[in-house]
C-alpha cells in the first residue's frame, strides 16, 4: 500500500510519518519511508537546488519536482510496492498541485498532465491531508526555529500563500474523496497518531 502525507509546512507530517512507521513495523509489516523532494541521490540534489538555490519560476520549480518524482517512483516506490511493502511518502504530486498550482498559479491542467506522464501507474492508494490554519503551523515553525532549525524558501512565504496552498489541498481532497482522508492536525501529537492508526487499520 502506497500512502502519502500532505499538508502545509509545519502541519506535522514528518512527525506522523515516523510514528505510523513505528506502528506498522510493530504490527509486523515491512515499511519503506521516503520523502519528496528527495529519497534518491538526484532527488536530494534537486531538493537542495529548489529549496536553497537560485530564484526560479514556478514552472521551473514544478518541472524540477516532477524530475525528482520520476526518479523516486522508478527507483524506490514501484520496487517497494512490488515487494509487497508499505510505502509512506512525505509529499507527492498533490504538493505540486497545492504549492505551484494553488500557491503560485501554475495551471492545474498542466500539473495534472505532468503527473500522468511522470508516474502513470504509480499513484497513492491513500493520501492523509494534515489540515490546519497557517497561523498554527507558523507558531510551530517559529518554535522549531528557536531550537536552531533554519526556515527554507517556502517556509518564509506569507500566511496568504499558505492559505492558497491549504485551499488547493482541500479542493483536491473534495475532488477525490475516495483517496483523501483529512486529518485535523491542530490536535495534540498523540491524538493525531491515534486517528491515523484507525484510518490505516480501516484501509
Ligand atoms: P511537517 O513535516 O509537516 O513540516 P513536522 O512534523 O516537522 O511538520 O512538525 C513541525 C513542528 O511542529 C515540529 O517542531 C513538531 O515537533 C511540531 N508538531 C508536530 N505535530 C504537532 C502537533 N500535533 N501539535 C503540536 N506540535 C506539533
Ligand atoms: P519539506 O521539508 O518536505 O517540507 P516540510 O517543512 O513540510 O517538512 O520541504 C519541501 C518544500 O517543498 C515544502 O515547502 C513544499 C515544497 N514542495 C513544493 O512546493 N512542490 C512539490 O511538488 C513538493 C514535493 C514540495
């Protein structure tokens, strides 16, 4: 089963990917955890380039994220699914739809066409959308910054950008209710963890 984790920056995805992996491993499953952009040598390079590199147009960003995704689908996700493992992926194509589409105005049609070309046979079975208002994630990110973590390019965007990203995610969830599960991630970590375990058990 291929499960993706989506939401605005600081919504708690990475925290819950680790907790869900531990739970699934405890249940006796083989689990592969990966992230986007990243998860392959090229993907990690693209991550550095997009998050910490030169200014670029949203189209260039979308195309670079798609290249990282092509590598990840081919080299990591498909092989793991063929071995019968769970794949938990921190972001996938819905992030391009939300950030470059909703946040930066790249045509949704073009993003959809790109996904169809890049990973036609590799789509998530379930997508967990960590939903919360940007002001809440902003407070969480401020806390991690005070603990020494630096904010990347997207994390420095205004709340209005994240409102658009959030709205695009919710639009996507409404269009594909069978795949998406919306998780209220304003709740404490342990409550969110419990909710995810129930969702995945039901799946
Ligand atoms: P993301 O991967 O979505 O950017 P993280 O999992 O890195 O989010 O969480 C961002 C910050 O918020 C971290 O400091 C994390 O400890 C904290 N955090 C995560 N989930 C919660 C939660 N449910 N309540 C409060 N703080 C949280
Ligand atoms: P990441 O560290 O994964 O985000 P988070 O702070 O949520 O843990 O950083 C990835 C950044 O890249 C994040 O700000 C979202 C952005 N992104 C896009 O804009 N488009 C995409 O297609 C993907 C995969 C990520």
